[in-house]
C-alpha cells in the first residue's frame, strides 16, 4: 500500500480540510466578477506549512472549472527585469488561452503589442515576446514606471478577456517577496481593474507581514483586499486530515491515536502530513493505535529537524543564530526587539541588533506581527532552535575603528 500522506511543500493532500470559508470566498469573488460587479479580492496569510500553496492550487482548480484563465506566479526576490519577464511571459500564455492567434481581433493584437512594449526596455532582442508577431505599442507600457506600465498591460489584457466574456485570475504565491515598487505596481494596476470593472483579479498568498506591507504600499490596498489568515486546523479538521487518507486505504485510526497526533502536531497541516507519513511507515495492523503514533515520533522529529527546520537555519550567520536562540528561549510568542536585545547581554542593544533582525525578516525567518515585535514564520521553530542550539552564544561585538578627530 502506498503511503497516502503528502509531507511536501505545495503537495495536494488527499483530504483538504478546514478551508471551506476561503474556498467559498473565492467562488464568490469569481461569481461577482462574472456578473460584472466588483468584489474585494484576497491575500491569504499564514506561517510556513499551513497550506497556502495548497489553497492556491484549489483556487486554480475552481477557476478552471468556471472557464477562467489562470495565471500562476511564484514570486521570488528578483529584480525588475525578471519581474517584467515573468509577468509578460505568463500573460502572453494567457492571451493565447483566451483566443488562438488565428482568431485574434484588434483588441488582442493591441494587448500583444502592449505586452511587447512592457518588456522592450529589458529585452531589446524580443525573446520574451516571441510568437506575438507584433510591434511594440508606442505610448503604452513604456513609461519606465512599473506601476503605469503594469496598469497598461492589465488594461489591455482585461479588455481582450472582456471581449471573450472570460475572466483572468492571477494567483501569486509568496507575495511577501514582492519589493515595494512591485507591490505598489500590482496594487495600482488592480485598483484600475476594479474601477473599470474589467475581469482580471489577483489572489495572493504570503507570510503574515504582507498585510502590513500592503497597507504601507497604498492606502487603498485595504479596500482592494481582504487578508484572511489561515493557520493550524481545528481539532476536528486535524483529526480528519489524518483519518481520512488512512480510511481510504481501509485503515482506521483509534481515537486516542488521533488525540495524541493532534497534540503533537499542534494541528499544523504540514506537521500532520509528516506525522501521518511516519506513522504509516511504522504501523502494522488495520487499526492505528496510540502506541504506533508514539513509535513514529523519533522518525517524525528527525525528519522535521533535518529538512523543514534545518535548511532555514543553515543559511544563518553566527549572530543571526544567536538572535534566533535568544528569541527561542523567550518562547513561541512574538517578542519585543528590546527584550530580545536584553536577552543577548549588556553589549547588545536593539539599535545595534536592528540590522540582524532586518536580515532575518528579509530571509523569511521572522516577520513583524506588529510594530517593534518579531515572531518566527515557522510553527514550533522555537522548540527546534532550543534543540539545535543548546546554548546561547553571542559573538563579541565588532567595534568600528574609532575615527580620528578631524583637526
Ligand atoms: N487543508 C489541508 N489539510 C491537510 N493537509 C494540508 C492542507 N493544506 C496543506 N496541507 C499539507 O500541508 C503541507 C504544507 O502545505 P503548503 O501549501 O505547502 O503550505 P504553505 O504554502 O503555507 O507553506 C503540505 O504537506 C500539504 O500536503
Ligand atoms: Mg507555500
């Protein structure tokens, strides 16, 4: 029997549980746009491993079933040229999905020409617009301003889609990696779609700080988007996430086994999959007992430590590790910068540690749930750090060479 659990990033679980609200909101969003109305779009927020990418995958399936064109993009830290390339290559595909080239009308040819303009500044050879067979549309998407240019592109594609009575949904994953300019551009362009009632929308997913980043970017971001947070599964859902895949294979979980498993994992989807997977490997009978769950724990923890947790710590410098260690010993809750600094000894202050904290945020290890506080982006990371770094060792302060008096 193959193991029915899916402990991999983005892997669609056999049972997608506990996400009915978000799935319903998504249906509603598409239905309203189809009816020519406007609706607040959404950016799903949550820690690593809670199922954001899986949820976007569910949205994709739903959108395709309603005959929408889906544009998927996993944002990475990249420069403007890469961003333009990624967007344009995907929107080019979207244009072809909206209509085969043989049937293109003027609107489609115009959209293609605007797309070409969009990349011309960063791709003079025209490789990214290959197959469009158009000249760049002068005066469109060539303002050397990402927000203006992206707005032109979405307007043109939106009008083409509207002509075919189809919608286009952009599904952006890891949106916290959009830089300020990119985020502002996306928000501004989408704002225009809403104003013009064009059938393009964007649904995103990212780490929790995105709500704050978006708020900073443009005050109307809050009107454009809801920021539903997803996290650990409620106990009943967590039990189902484990029991259902087993049931499908004719294996039953004992109630006490489920209770223990939910306790161990805190109901976090990724941890549930990883534990389910480990239990499946050790269990023998047609019923899974609490003992089987307990027996799976060492394998489960080793796997988590070595894959999920460790990779995040491996990239950290000595000082960054010390910062994480200090935070971990303070507990799993968000921690105040000044309190972490204090835990790091008399030599360190929160100003002095500001850059370290910023680096950790930038690396995606920490986020700021509210001003002055930082928290781990990975559930149970504090426990891991305490296991992985048994002692807090703060590297000595590197003093800057003292500047001589000017006179
Ligand atoms: N609703 C769910 N029910 C059960 N398991 C889930 C659910 N959503 C995600 N998972 C599992 O959790 C893990 C993490 O999912 P993923 O979407 O990659 O999380 P994120 O993108 O938030 O980091 C995967 O192993 C996936 O199979
Ligand atoms: Mg993800």
